[in-house]
C-alpha cells in the first residue's frame, strides 16, 4: 500500500503537535504538512500532493466548513475529515451536504483515528458513532418538522429568496411583475405558515433549510 499523504489544519498548537507526532509514527502515513488556518492550507494544496486533509472547524479567518467546501470545489479527489470538539447537528448537516468524507470528535482514540484515515484512503467515508447518531436524530427532526409545516408554493419560495437577498418590497414587486400589496400578502402568509414573527425569522429559516 502506498503511503497516505496527510495534511493537518488546526490552530490549536498543542493538539496539532500531538496529532502530528501520532501520525508520524505510522508506517503507512506520510505527514505532508501541519498548518494553522484554511488560507495556508489552500496555498499548500496548489503545489503539494495530499490524499487526506484533517481539519478543525473553529479556525481564524476561514473555518473548517468553508475550507472543506473550497477543497471539494477545487480538489474533489482529496478526502476531507473534520476532527473537532463540535458536534452540533447543523454543523454536521452542512458538512455532509458539502461532501465531507469523515467526521470525528477530538475525544476519539488512536485506533479510531487510524481506522478513519484508512477508510478515507480506500474511498470510504467514516463518521464516528456519536456523529452519526446526532446526524440521524437531526434528520428525523427535520423530517418531522417538514411534515408538520404546510409546503411553500413556488412563488413563496421565490419571494423568500429575494427577501434573503435583501430586496425591498418594491424591488421584489418589480422583479416578479406583481404589486407591492401582493408581495406583502405573500410575506404575511410566509410568516403565518412558518410560525415566524418577522423578516429576520424568515432569513434564518431560509438559511437553515438551504433555500437561500
């Protein structure tokens, strides 16, 4: 088996050094670099061969969510794995939507970390049991919520997207060739359907549901 070229991106110096020391002693692994932020990682990938990027989520300048998406956009062959203390379902959902290949919590032991690395190297995804449980529970909750809410019409979704894009009522009316009164009626219907109080609630809903 060829060596697995791994890049670690984490702004916590002690953790970075500890993980690097652990992987450096694995025969099948070649540690190509250790970096502290996403910007450095993207620059590094331009001129280095990397098979797996292990990254944290909370980092200065560019978080792991954005870094994962940019890597997947520019280097789809590279496998990405999050190693983080965060286990928020929304974060997990977003990363899975953006094709992250693995997700472990930082309390994982050495054997699980290596199992994840080898899985990714073989083209298989790897998610810890706790992460899978949180994702599954979140999906059930979203499905239940979806079943309870009346579906939005195509016109309501169009208006919601324009609201999120910070268009005024007049601008929405002009773009959709409808009256401002009709726009306001749709806005009121959206608030009523979704049980929300104001435009900020609509924006938050749209972002959470991936409508925007």
